[in-house]
C-alpha cells in the first residue's frame, strides 16, 4: 500500500514555538510502564490550545519521540500557524517528547 503522505509528522527545526505551559505527569496519565499513555496526548495537547469554545478538532497528527515518565515535568510549546492550525511540541528531560499538528474549525450551528 502506497500512501501519499509523510511517514511521520515533524515540525521543522527552524519553526519558532512559544512556551505555553507545563504539566507534571500524574498517575492518571500513566500506563503500566509508568510513562504518559499515548491515549492521553490528544486531550493533553488540546488543553494548551487557545479558547476552544465553539470549535472542534478536525485533524490531529502526532509524532511520539520520547517517553514522559511518571512525576516528570513536561513543557509545552505552541505556534499558531494560522487558519485554525496549531503546531505543538512537548519537551521532557531536555528531549522532544512529542510533536503535533492540530487543526480546528468553528462548529456549525
């Protein structure tokens, strides 16, 4: 099967992102290996987006890079790329933990 898309999402190194917050990995975030569970990252990253009132996520690409152990601090960096697109990077222990691109749009009422 040949796909017309990159194998992994990656934010270019020269892209400037701003620190928007920090999160300590809690027991409720962790899997059996005591790392942030991959299923948590969607809500985790969306929690750092600007006001989502009246909006919903239409696309979410993520590249998991390094683990975030229980009790560790994770810093989150964000860039508003325009037109409802946001780039996010989480950093734990000085290493990129995950990178994501999230697209949002207004809800149709």
